[in-house]
């Protein structure tokens, strides 16, 4: 099937609307995407034309949009572009919808904290408050008590541990049989 997939970066222009339907949860909001260009005469960035897209999210993505997306936030949206035309009061109207497959905050313009939802856990169906997202003193800052699996530690070994590792490598080399040519 030929589909037009797009990836757009913009700001949430309307508060997301969430609905429970027979097919599952659904959410929609408008996304404003403004062109930026460098004005050589004024030596500064300028705003160009703004396009508005209606973004549709379904099922789990819709529930996550409800818990995570607010008016004015910068987002990156990937999905299937659908252009629709209709007649209203004798005038022709054209609109552009995006059936989203992925939505995320634009980390070039701010920070975000990801929280993985556990499948089959009734508590994960409801968005958690931010106070429970803080790691406890006993847990690692890289893991969360709501995580399905522990995150690996990507830090390098402290320098005081590097010395015993080097000694172990030297001992292993001494035990190898010498090659006689």
C-alpha cells in the first residue's frame, strides 16, 4: 500500500481531547508547525508560514498522549499523512491529518523523563503522579521501581578498579604457553 509517512516538529496548539471508543482509546490535538528561516538583511531568525495538522492517536498511544502531552509543548510526530477536502457552506476546505505511529517531546528544546508502563498491571493503566517517579534512596538513579526490567549501568569502572583488572590481564598472559618459532 502506498502511504505518505511524515515526521513533523512543532508545538501543541490545542489541549489534547481523549475519548473512549468501541475500537479503544482515541486522542486528538492540533499541532502548529512553523517554518523558520535566516533573514540575512536583519541578521536574525524569522518565522515563516505556520501549518496546522490534526494529530490522531489510538489505543496505547492515545492513553500515553493523555498522560504526557499538554498545550504548548514541543513535539516530534511521526505518522501517516491524510489530506481531506470538504464543502462547508458553499466553500471548499482542505485539512491535513496525521494518524500518529509515534509521538515524543522535542529534546532539542527541553528535557523529559520517560516512564515505562507495565503491561497487565492495573496500576499502569492510570497515569502516575510525578512524586512516585522519583527513585528511592535504595534504588539506583538509573532504574525505577516501575520498570519492567532493570536498566544497564553505562558508567565506566572507577579508576581504583582498573588496577586489579590490569594485574589480572598480566597474570593471564604469563599462564599462556610461549610460542616457539
